[in-house]
C-alpha cells in the first residue's frame, strides 16, 4: 500500500510504514492489532525493523525494474 508521501508493507506479524521525510513506524500486529504503539524505536525490535527496511527496499527495486520487451521493432 502506498500514498503520495508514504509507503508501507505488511507481513503476517508486522506492519511497517515509511514516510518521505524518513519517519518510520512499525507495529507488532500480534501484540497490538489496533496499531496503537509504534515499536520502531524499541531496541527489542531493531532486527525486525531492519528486516522490514530490507523487504521494503527489495520490493521497491523490483517494482522499478524495466518491463521486458514483448513487441517487435
């Protein structure tokens, strides 16, 4: 899911949101299904945050790949 100034991804247990001003939000959906506590700054979640950053980057890079040529010149 995305908007003009943010993008987010959801995995089974977490939702990660990144704003264009570099703010990050991470919600633990198993412990907080209403997404009321941002755990991005919690040291216990740093590995999970890093994993979601990598996942976001990977998906963005895949989305920007040029389409394969399927037409003759």
